[in-house]
């Protein structure tokens, strides 16, 4: 099994989020990739060397934290690559408009979800129920909605903004990240989810 490789991202200067903040955050992302790989190595070591299944069971519990930490950061950085872009015409724009009125109204609704607390502010889309969910994921794994694709994942951990902002200024960081989103990337991903 090949280890996961950290992705590299083509990130332009971002208004409201400094290059230093991004640099430090990318180091943390790479740490999640390393720890995910290290867990798989630990599984193999334990299988070979330890007849007691308890340890491997406990180590496996770490996978949701490390793997989701890796993958969520790939959405986070991937969705701001190549500069901001507004939402293109198409089904996603129509669905967001029908549900919220506009992407700005969606932003404000999501802000209300995460005004307190750390973790991730996630917009999911449910192709089965044909609706969006605004979701708070604590840490990286607690509260994930099974199978639902991610529209937007906003990192609300303090490490995502503490180079630039105080904890009390968290919503300024949220607004800066939201303004940097490339909705063409998001709409391209969403084109796979349309069910009708
Ligand atoms: Fe992060």
C-alpha cells in the first residue's frame, strides 16, 4: 500500500489571510498526512508483533481524526487555489439560490452555526434528500454526516487564523476565507452530485 503524499496547492496572495499564516497552516496539514501514514505503519507493526487485539483497536480509533484532518485540509486549500471566483451559472447556483437566496446568505447562515466552538464549519449537500446541510464538525471527525459530499469546508480551529487574528476576531478570518473561495472549483466538484 502506497503512503499518502501531501498535496501541493497553487495559492495566490489572499486578502485577510497572510502568507505566514498559510505557510504555518500548510505545515500542520502535512503533519496530518504523516500521522495518517504513521497509523497504517502502526497497524502493520501491531499485527505482526502483538497478539492482543486491544492495542490495534485503540490505535484504529485515531484514524478518523488523522485521516479527516488530512482530507478536510485538502478541501480547505484546494478550494482557494487559483484565486477567488464567483459561482458560475448551473445547477449548484440554482440550488444555493433556491435554498438560501444567494451565496452571501449561505455564508451568513454558516456563520451562525460556528459563532462558538472550534473544528470545521461544513456545507454538505445530500443528493438523496436533495438539500444542503450546515454542519459543525468538532475536531475533524465528530459530527461528520455519512456519505454526504462537501460543498465548502471552513477550518475554524484557532491554528487556522491565530497568526493574523485574535480569537475574538475569528469571524473576520471566516469572511476572508469565504471571500477567497473559488466557486468554479466547487461547482466542478458538485457537477458529480446532481441526481435529477
Ligand atoms: Fe487546519
